[in-house]
C-alpha cells in the first residue's frame, strides 16, 4: 500500500530530524506554517521547545522575516542551545511574500554568525527552508 505524503510531511522528513530529537523553535508567530510544525512534531514524536528553553538541542527551526531585525544577531543567539552536529533550518517567506529575505542576505549573514549554508528546500507553499550548520574549524 502506497502512502501519499503532504508537502509538510515531506519537508519534515527532509529536515533530517529523527524520532526523539529535541528541536527548538524561534520566531513563532501567527504566520508560521502550522501544517509543517505539526508534521515535524509528529516526525520527532515530541513538541517543539520554545525560545525560553535552555536545553541543548539537536536542531533549530527559525522563522525569520525581513522586518525581524538583524539576521546575524539572531543566528548567533540561536546557536546558544544548538548541540554539536545540529542544524538550523531558517524558514523565510518565499519570493513575492511579505517579509521575503533574499538568498543573498542569508548567504552573507551565515558566515558572519559562524555558519555555512548547506541546502535549501521547499518547505511549504509560503515558506522556503535553508539549512545552516556550524562552520568547521580548520
């Protein structure tokens, strides 16, 4: 029997998180993709931690809009609880949507925060996802 997955379910799997991972969410607001959030929580079999939690986490889900402030500062802040080998999934409104952040802005901000852009995914009809990981020290 074939199981058809929604875009949100596919994105949750593509993020690479697994059952039992601790994921912390930043930038939550009324415009986030609730289907994606639900699919991610189903996938990890746990609720998302909020901005106030201080546990070391396996990953971060960061909803970010152009008007939210300084992206470099926010990326540095979310690194505080990210465990070694963890990833940040930066969720930004797609082109043409209110709050769109250009890929160039992300490419410029990431290294300033000590991060490297590794991939991008279509996370939902309204949101694009960019995977960021800590830069390797040479």
